[in-house]
C-alpha cells in the first residue's frame, strides 16, 4: 500500500472519530456562576457551584473526575434533562458550553430562594 493511500485512510478515520462540535445556538439558557469549588462526591472529584439561572438560585454538581475550579462568570447552557413529579419535585440537568467549545453536564442538586 502506498504512503499516500495510507495517509488518506488515516485522515478519513480520524474524521469519523471526532466528536461533532456543539451548535452555540442551542445553548440559549444564561447561567451566572457566582461560586464554585471542587468536592469529593461518591469517591470522585466533582465541581459544585452556586448559579443563577432565569432568576433562580441553584446548586449544581458535575464534571466527574474534574479537579479544576471553574471560574465565576457567565456561561451559556441548554437543558438536557427536565422531569417533574407530583408538581413540586423535579430533576434537571444543564450542559454548559465553555468558550473553547467544550461542554460539561451539571445536575441540579439544590434550589435556594
């Protein structure tokens, strides 16, 4: 097999494995992170943050295995899970879009007034 054919096969296969880039237009929820820390949760390190979303204050957990502290500031997100039970309990998850195009999922673990 020639080197050119081998190179083309490698390039084609690497394109197939690349994750699709997120569409920024889908991340239409504004999230203001006002506090953040790294905690141990279920034997792994995770990020915990205080965030204001649509005027409500939430505690979010996510980023399993992440030992970095997320900078406070404004981010864009989209809802990836939203379930309600008996009209007063809910489970919700957001996927935050970072300026470099990476995304990370965070689950709502608390709500504050």
